[in-house]
C-alpha cells in the first residue's frame, strides 16, 4: 500500500504537512492517481490542481494525465500538455 510522501499516511485527501495541503502518495508501481488512488483519468477532487495524476500507466510511454500516447495538447493536464510517464 502506498503512503503520503509528506506524512506517511495511507489515506487520501487533506494533509497538514504537505505544501499544497493534499496527501501525495509515493509511487508504488501501480497505475493509479497519486492523489486519490483511482485508475481513472480526468477530474480529481483530491488533487491540488483538480486532475488525476498517475504514477505510471501500464504502457510507460503514455500521458500521466489522460493515458494517450500522443504528444501536444492535453485537456486533462493542469498545464495543457501531454506529460509522458
């Protein structure tokens, strides 16, 4: 089970030790969101930027915010660009 890198908790949501006040889990080899633990893409209410951000996806050459293997603009990314794992 993954744990928050700021406090060591295995829970998700608010973290008083984090600079952005959200638990952020350390990569555990899974393809889940580091802020909520789900394997979906899109909006994430636990994330400080409102988007799911995956540790990695089954195919490491895909975007951590949307799961596509394309380059350029990404509507799921907080900075508007695909970011590959």
